[in-house]
C-alpha cells in the first residue's frame, strides 16, 4: 500500500469526530442510544471521550474530544453547540479544561454513563434574568457566562459521590445543590459551597 493510501490514526479520529458532529445533536431515546455501537476510537488509550444527556433539550452526545494530547477542533465546536444557552440558543466558547475536569471525574468514578447536563453556557441576558428571579441562587458574574462552569449529575450515582470526586481533584469551584439534584463544577479558583 502506498503512503498516499494509508490513513493515519489521527486522520481516522478526525473523520470519526466529523461523523459524530453530523449526528451528534439529534434527540435519541435512551434505548436507541444504548443500542448504538461505540466508535472504535473510544477504546484508544490516548483518546479522551465524554458523553452527555441534556435535561432541557433532550439531546444526547458522545464523542472523542481529544487524542494524543491534542484537542479536536470539530469536537470542541460540537460541544460548544451542545452546551449552548438552552433559553436563548446563544453559543459560547467552553473552556476545554472543563472537559478535562469532567473526563478526570469520570475516570475517578470508573463510570461510563452520560453526564446529565442541567446548565452549560449562559449568555449575560439569561444569567441576569435567572439572578433576578432566583433570589441570589445564581451568581451575578457566573462562570457559566465565560464557558467555565457546568451543572451536572450522573444517573444512579449519589450526588454526594459526584461532589466528593470533584472536591478531591481540587481543580476549581464545586457547588452542591441537593434540592435541585445537581453539582456545579467550574475551572475558576478552588472553592466550595452548599445550597
């Protein structure tokens, strides 16, 4: 086989990421999602992958976002769109370090299930409305507006386990919201709070 006909692993992964982008944000039932085969690249040791279910849009997404220490731009763009402000549709730039934090949490928990997303990016207008209507439960200068925060849970996992795992990494902020059933994690300064 000639060099021009050989495909590198990087080319394969980029092609796989493009295919994932093409169908990534289609709403799928849990049964359909479970029946889908995982791309071969998910088993590569140097590939970092994540899976999400969005609680507000009903969308599901599973993709490799980094390989061989490099972020895959197409995957980051897909993640930016998936984690858009679900109130307005505004798309922000999500900090890739947030994906690394989630990936490390997944590794530490030894879990394969999808993160359930309650809130990703928030545009300033949405954040101001939520701040004014929720009696201070939403920060005025929330890191959600900078794409550095996400509110999540994992089905079947106690919320305290998710919180404790995030705290053990000492990467950024960790907020515990047992009434609303989510944990806030961000890539800001290390701090913690309980609502």
